[in-house]
C-alpha cells in the first residue's frame, strides 16, 4: 500500500466543499507521433482495456504497436484537430464550465465541478489534488460514459480509487455507474435527431453506432452490450421507429479477435449495397464528439458508404453542449448529490413547511 501523501494544512476558517469529477477517456496533447506515443502506451497498458497476459502483450505493444501506430494515429487526430485542441477536450471543458454556471444560477456555491481524463491530461491525480487543496470533502465521480463497461467506467473508477489510496484524509465518495436508460439522456438524443430531421428531412434508416468491445467480455459478464441495445431500443421507441427503420452497430474494432456484432463497417457496406438513399448516423455512446465520431464515423464511415454505392450519408453530431443535454447532465448530477447539498429553493421549502406546521399547533 502506498504511503499517504501530505494533506493541505488544516484550517478552521473555510467551508467544506463538494466536488463533482467528470471523467472522460482522454486525448493526446498534440496531433503528433511524439505526443501519441506516451498517450497510447498509457491507454494500451491498461489491463482493463487489453486483457492479454502482460508478458505477451509487453512485447507486442513495445516491439510493434508503439513503433507503428503513433504516426498513423497522429494523422487521424490532425484531421479533426481544432484551434481549441482536441475536440473531446474542448467539449468536456465546455460541459464542465456550463455545469458550474448552472450551479451558480441555482445559488449553489459550495459545489466544484471539474474534469479529468483517464489517459493523458488533465490527469485524475492532478485534478483530485487540486480539489483537496480547495477543501473538497465529499466527492461525486461521474464518468461520461452512458453505458457501463469494464474498459471505460471501471478503469476510470480504478484510477480514482488508486489516488484515494494515497490520501491520508479521504473525501466521502459517491460514483455514477451508468446512465444508459436515464430518461433525460434518451430525450436529449431524441431531440437532437428530431432537430436534424426537421432541418434535413428524415433518412431511410437510422444507424446507431456504439464503441465496440471484444466478444469475450460479454461472455464473462460485462453488461455493456446489453446496455447499448437498451439505449438503442429506448431511443427508437421514443422516436416511434419500427424495427426495420433503425439498426444498432459497434465500431472501433482492434486486433484479430471477435468483437461484439454487428460491426459498423460491415453494416455500412450492406446498407450501401442494398441501395439506401439517405442514411442518418449517430453515436449515442459518446456525449462529446471525438476521434471515434468525427474521423472514424463522420469521415471514414461516409467514405465506406459512398464507395460501396450508398446515397446520402448524414452524420448527426454528439450531444456536446446542447442545452437539453446540459439539462440532463445537470439533473443526473443533482440526483446523485441528493442529501449532500441544499439549494435556496430547498431551504425555502423547508422553512415554509416548518411555518405551516407551527401554525397548526
């Protein structure tokens, strides 16, 4: 067990804070091979992500992958990089700022919302250290993955727990496991699709592409596949789609092992060859646009569909900073903060109830 780090100097004249830590996957610091190498090494060294015997994987990772993949990945990142840097970093930063604004508007001044990346920067260690220095004594960890998977939510929580092991004065802790069937999240997705249809007309079919995971994780009891299917079903029901009007697929396959199916690439080819004239594509498992949505789906997916004879390909952006998604995220956050915070409205309601009770005596 690691030796606990020194704590900030104790003070009597401060108000304890509540911290909300949003965690996303991560991003390299720059779209270069030099920046991609340490990022990929950290990501692909995670035993939650790569479940291959460490001795075997060490040689594959260090002898092959880290000598070839950084350059190829850097080219992909360069194609989506913005003046604000990585799209994922920019969207996560904006979502965090907007949640803080909503807390201020609601008169909640003892809650700090911040974000960290599981891989890359800002690191979980850095952000938790900053929170402790700011007096955070209660912590809600909210991974920004709607569907639970060991390779996403679990490893994000692993990193939080590793950092807590090094704290002498641990904060009280709550975690959010998933929100794949959370009604406001489903509604936010539905309204984003409806807005797209209103502006561009309705496509022949809606393809919902989720990030893929190896098939053996499903066989070992990981609920991710089932939660993706449930999200797809709930979204289709909300949009009143028949079963032949939508399809759920899985992207980002890596290596030669079987992954959960159907594969997005295969389905795009199938739909193109079947003469689909207008295809709408959305990635419900991502709450902010990133490499996997902008480069893999919006760009590569479109090229595959058109090359194989498909008609119009329309990518629907992730929820990003849409007001209805921020409403949903704020609602989810406040639900899990229940009992920890008191809003001015809560205090007024309790005062009124006390006064009403006193008048009856």
